[in-house]
């Protein structure tokens, strides 16, 4: 009888193949991560635009003022009711949207930065006789972007910003005008 001898792979050979596969996968991931981050920012910007259009439509139908409060890493929709801005919590689409770690928001209103040193804290609506506490300011936040029952809104530029794997800043820009129109990027940015 003839006995054949089978030769298998050594542990060293298996580990070497696993290492090469891991390095290849890491290289592919690193090369795609910048594009993936840009796609993620564009998705977040489009989501903001769709939700804001929905809120603007609701504003026109209901006749109530709606605003958008923008922070460094979140935004939320608020409604003017009984003399105060109240968060819209009844609608799941319009609740607070927190950005994932590493994504920041930067807002320009009518070409000006959100916070200006020479500007007083002023409101578009009746000033309360008593200055609200910090707790009330968090509970009833004052919006930066206004959505009006006429279908108009405050003009703004909202940038969704992050960095790719090489530390290069990437962004997605939403531009809104006073007529209630929004675009991803400025007009002419994406010429075919």
C-alpha cells in the first residue's frame, strides 16, 4: 500500500497571509475614507434640507412661526407658542439632531457670523420683562434661523465640517435664501 504524505500550511504562512490581507484592507479603507466622509456630510446636509423644507411647509399650513436653533454639534426646530420658543418634540423628524463625533456645524446669517462682538443679545419678538435664566434659555432656546408663515425664511449658510484621515478639512454647505429655497453648495459650485 502506498501512503501519501499531505503537507499543510505552517502557522507562519497563515499569519503572513492574514497580515497581507489586513494591510490590503487598511489601504483600501484609507483611500476611500475621504470620499466616504464627504458622502456622509452631503447626506447630513440633504437630510437638514429635507427636514427644513418639511418644517417650512408646516409653517405655511399652520400659520405659526418656526425657528431653527443651531449649536456647534446639533440643531433643533422650535415653535413660537405662548410667548416662548418651545422645542418641537411631537414630531420625531423635527427633534434635536446631534452630529456624530468629529462633525461640527458653522452658521452664517445673511453673510455674518453667528456671534458678533459688538452685537447686543436681541430678540425679534417681545422682550420679556425679566431676563430669562440660563435654565430657561436651554429649555426655551432662541432660534437663529426663522421660518415664516409666508414661506420665507432667514437667509443663511450652514456648513457641515469634518476632517478626512489626513487631517484635511472637508465640508458640505447648505445655502438658504429669503424666498425659502435651499441648495447644496452655492449656485455654480457644481457645474456639469
